[in-house]
C-alpha cells in the first residue's frame, strides 16, 4: 500500500480523487516513522544545540504527517463514513502517543532547555523568541519536567482523551442523523415559508419518502422552530434536539462528559495546575479563571436586566397573540420572529431574495478586494473531496499567488453540523520559499430547491462572513514558521477577524455591493437596510445571556475539581441558575451535545466569543472612523493583525493596530446595553 499511496507522494494540492480509505492507515504509519526519524536526527546531532539545529529543525519536522492529518481529519468532519470514523478511532491514540513521545523526550527537551536558558543573549527576532518560548512551554506544559511514573500516567490520560472526544462527536452526529420528523399532512407545516416547505419536500424525496422531512440539521431545524404554527410538533422537535446523546442509549454522552472533565482535571493537577481552566488560560489573553469569571459576570450584570425586560415583553406578546400562559423553549424562536416582524416589519423571508449564495460570496470577495487588495478566481481543475466543493485561486493586486480557497456550503450525510474554517496546507517560509496556504470554509447553508437557488437567511449571511474572516486570517498569513502562522493564535484572539467581518453585513455601503434581488437584480432597498440595523439589537440582552450561560457552563465544568459530580443534568442546571429564563425541561441536556467544549478546542475557552466581541466592536470603530471600505484602514489591519498570526502577544499586535487597548464601551453601545 506504500508504493502507490497518493498520501505518501510529495503533493502540493491534496489529491482527493486518488485517495481511498485504505490508504490512510499505512500513510499514517509511514509518516509517523519518518517524523520519528526526523526527531532522532535532532537528538543525535553531536553539534552544540542552537536555535537553527534544534528549534527550527523541530518546527519543520513532521510536515508529511501534518499534511496527511489535515486531509484525514478534515474529511472526518466534512465527508465522513463508518470506515473513516473507525480509522479515526485507531489513529487518534497513535498521534496522541507521538505527541507525547516528543514532549516527553528527555534528550530533545534538554536541547530545548539549554537554548531557552540563554534566550536573552541569542539576538532573536520577536517571532523567533515567540517560537522558542512556545516550544519550551509545549514541553513543560506537557509533562517534560515530570518524574517517569507521572509521565506514563500523562500518556494514558492523553490517549484516553483523544478517543473520548472522538466518541463524543460520533454520538452527537449519530443522534442528529437518527431523528426525522416525517410529515404527510400539509396542515402540519402551516406558517412555514414556501422555500422551507420546498426544502423539506426535496429532503423527503431524496430519501424516497412521501410528504416532508424535518431533521435536526440547522437549515431544516431552525425554519421549523421559527415559523411552524404547530406547537406540539415544535415541542417534539425541540426536545429531540435538546436530548441528543442524553437518552441512556448506546449514543449517550453523560459518562463521556464526566470522564473527559475528570481526566482533564487530573492532567492539570499532574502538571501542577489547580484546574483544567488554570492550565488552559495560562496561554490565553485572559490569563486566569478569575479574570474570565469577572469578565462574564460583569457582562451578566449589564445584560440580565435587559434580558429580563425582553423576556417579559415576549411573554406578554405570546399571551396577547395566542393566550399562552407559559412561554417554553420551543416557543422562543417562533414568538421572537413574530414579535420582530411586528416591531420592525422584517422577516427572513423578505430578506432572503436579496441574499442568493453566489451573490453573497461575490460580496465578501468584493469587500476583501477593496480592503485587502485580493482577487478571487474560481478554478475548476482543483481536486476536491465532493462535487459541491468550489475552489478559488486568491491573488494579490500584482497577480501574485496568495492562497488556494475551498468552499463547501451545504449539509449532507457524513458532514457534521455547524460552520468552520480549516486548512489543508499551512503558510510558512522554508528554504527561502514562501509556501502559500490552502484554506477551507465549511458551512451548512440552505440548499437550492428545484424552483429556487440557495437563498440565505440573514443569520447565514453573517455566518458566511464570520467563517470568511477566519479564512482571511489563514489566507493572508505571512510568517516564517508554520506553528505561528494564520489562526495559530491565542484562542481568545482567534475570533477577532471572524467576528469583525460580520460588521460589514449591517452597513449600507457594503450591502449595496452584493445584496441584489435574485430575480430582478434590484439592490436591497434602503428601508430594509435600516430595518436590519434597527433590528440588530433586537433581544440582544437575551442573546448575550445565552452566550454567557454557555461560557459559565464551560467554566463550571473546567474551573473546579469535578470528581464529586455524579449527575450531569443536575450540575448543568445549577450552572445555568443565574442565566435561565425559560422553565426547565428535564428530558434535555446541553452538555451531552456541547461539542465546542467536549469535542472541539473550546474547553475553558467558550468565553472567548464574547471576549472577541469586545475586540471586534472596538476594532470596527476604527473602520467607521476611517471609512468602512478604506484600503488604508484595511492595510493597517492586515499588516498588524491578519498577517502576523501568533508571532507576538495579541495585545501587542492589537495595540499596534489600534494605538491603544480595546475598550468594552464599543460593544455595549453596539448591543444597545449602555
């Protein structure tokens, strides 16, 4: 399997069409062998350890393994199947063990340590200094200073966590895919927009069923919760969504949650940290759990009165509208949408004709062109993993190649829910050549139907801009070392480019570039733009409370000793006590499907969405002062933030761009909470 294995040839662009599932395991095994040989070459080098022969050699090692991993794990997220999931279960512990073999390699650590000890006399650039400090910490934070018995326990924990996280995600995906609401009576779809009904009919037809199908995938789930008049069916769907992996069946995640938090806590203790949150936050802008909790609770104090007022308004509205005695979670989106229509005469169905997917893509390209001097050329000769994936060559104003960009926008079986940015190849400078990155955006947007193109909800428009902001962070990377490139930044800084780009969705000057009616070509009317802006702060208090509740739940799981927690649901209910507005639903549980913190990388980091909102609101004020399509303002942001990756402390980079530290007032003003 090695001779003709496409993953083991030297490839620039991922050769998807040539890769078969059976290529992966032998490719991983061979790449791991090569990576180990590269590490041995560093440790067996008889020359005195230097920055070049140790730190640089280490950062450039394992490149083939990195490429294979990026191809494989991106497929496991966007185009998986049982075979790939099985390989993931096999490969993850191998990769975890290899990571430990590096960080627990005493000969390697002693070389790194000797260079670290003389760092102040080495005349290093800021980027080299960051790389050295990061490398030293990656050893010390992964047990290099531990005695042998504790090192082996650390290995056991890491291998177990790698498998648990995968299992957690597989269970959520299986539960999401297992549920279908199959409707054969059209009356059950009363209130639903035509486009959503058509999509439900197309989904049923694709599965050889009569009538309409509603699933737990967002493009299917959200329109039903927002528009369907049938309250009992909304309840059924809401409880199905909220009880994923919380049913005591084979896909139940309660024990996985408890095992994950206990292993994370034990790992932190082994390394000398009080809790997992203390361990994680040392490498974040926020630095400590106390700072995070102070930040979240301060925002909570400001947002809660507004949230309670908004909730009372919603309750009164539902009572007046339908004589509803008690507002439940499955009523939230439905009555919020009706109230929003009443207050602003605005609903998604009015807006969707102006947001044809292709036009929105052109819009985000056009804004990026004006601000950052980029050109996007769709190309059709790039190998992709699915026919729906679009590919673009990204060039600068001189026609130089900047990046390859993949875009994968619609839901399908084998693709996890949500939206994310990822990369297939990192940017770096090696042997004098600036290797340019290959970046991907993956989303789950409303697909086209037989009679209509893909028309996005406004929320999907902001999601596209959000993920493209991450994409720009990857595409415009211009650093020497791959481990500091693009989005390789502190987790509470990584959301700045993405959340900031969302701001353009609310600005007339930007919307007029792309928001045109898909049938008539008419530019979105000014009154609709004004309504979008006016409604932007609608229920902002409730939205803020919701985000804060997730951040506080995350900190509850990870900011204390979890060994006494026996009941996942009871613990979660207590964590939500200060932020809950709706009556409790005993049959649902957020934690068992909270993939961000139990499968993704957001453990002790969910607060960073709000943290980055402070940064993004403050940064966008700069653009408003200088012109939101001003190329000079764009050049400042590109030079000091987007291109720099993780080469320096993010606050240093931010202050260089803004001239000062960020102020929270811009966020509170934007949210209407001042």
